[in-house]
C-alpha cells in the first residue's frame, strides 16, 4: 500500500511538470544514457587513451545530459511551490483586508469602536424590543427607553436642520426620510461587502486551504445579509402603509436580529483573520458617516 502511494505521488509529480520540460528531459536522459554506455564500452577497449580531449568533452556532455533534466525538474516544481506560497499569502492578506472592511461597513453608522461593542449594545436593544412585545407598550415609557438607547447608538452625522428631532416612536422612525437615506447607504455598503466576502474571498480561501467560516455560521450570515432591511415587514424605516405599532416593533426585532447575526459573523471572521495593525481598526475617531 505504501509503495502504491509513493508510486502514485511520483506519477502526480511527473504529470505536474510542464510538458516541454518533460520531453526535453527525456531526450537528454536518453542521450546521456547512450553516451554513458558508449563511453563505458570504449573505456574497456582502451580507445580513450589516445583521445583525451574528446574523452573529457564526451564526459562533460554526458554529465550535462543528466544534470540539466534534474535541475529543470527540481527548479520547475520549486518555482511552482514558491508561486503557490506567494499566492496563498496574497489570498490571506486579501481575506484579512476584506474582513476588516466588513467590520468597518457594519459599524459605519453606529457610535461604537468595533463589532464587539456593536454586538453588546444591539443585544441590549434586542432585550428592550422583547420587553416591548411583552408589555404591548409601543408608545409608552418602555418605547421611550428603547429610543433613548437606539438614538444614542446611531451616529449619522450632523442633523439636517436645527428643527430636526430624533425619532421617539416607531411612527416617527418610519417617517424619518433623512435618517433612512443614511441607513440605506449603510445597508448597500454592508450588502456589497458581504457579497465580496461570499463570492470572492471565500472561494479563494478554499482554493488555498485557508480557514473560513463553518457551514452553519456562513449560512446564517448569508441569510441575514439577504434579509437585512427587507421591506417585506423587516424594515422599521420603511413600514408598509397601515402597519400597526406591533408590526413596527416586530420589524425592529427583525432588523436587530439580522444585525446581531452579522456582528457575530464579523467576530468569527476577525478571529480567523485579525487586523494586522491595531492602528487600522475601525473606531469612532477614524470613521465618517455615510
């Protein structure tokens, strides 16, 4: 069994050599073997004694016929190995860069330094939404507490005018066109960056046997990215006409759930591909609004 495996490995190694090098090597080896055989036969007859220079010339050419194929075969595979190593390194750097960009995209409209902080604060908001569902208090003190936390989390840039007031109810939120334009821009960037990770970075990582998300987290992230702010009842800024307060609370719950999943996905990716330099990590002072 071991011998069969070794023979198979040699066969794969030979087939992996460029065809031109294989043919050239075979020709040189055949010529070298013929010259070596002829040289040994003439050596036994003593023919070389009167042909010293020719003997040295044939001997050198025979060595060349064996040395050149060896060098070509070894160097060709060594060059391929070095090229693969460089490509693997570039792929790893690409994955690291795109993972960092995904974290930046997620945190862009929030007053947080990273996705870990965003995850913690979004979990608190999710707890508040569950309380709203239980209390059926979409317009009372529980809703006011929720919007105080929610407005503190958002960082959308300067207000459009001095008369602008942050939403304090789900009805206000669904009518806030200025806020929605910024959230919509954020959504496009998150969706685009996830597509880069899913359709470009992931296949390249698999090609070079680099680590990636396991199937379950990857599928959950894909689903959350696809359903994030879906206007079919999952977008608290774009509620269908005639929606009730309960439906608005439900839409906010969907938004926070998708945001939590994406934050966990970002954290998993950052564990696999941490930022190479902490100075480039996304932070409050290093971000601009959309």
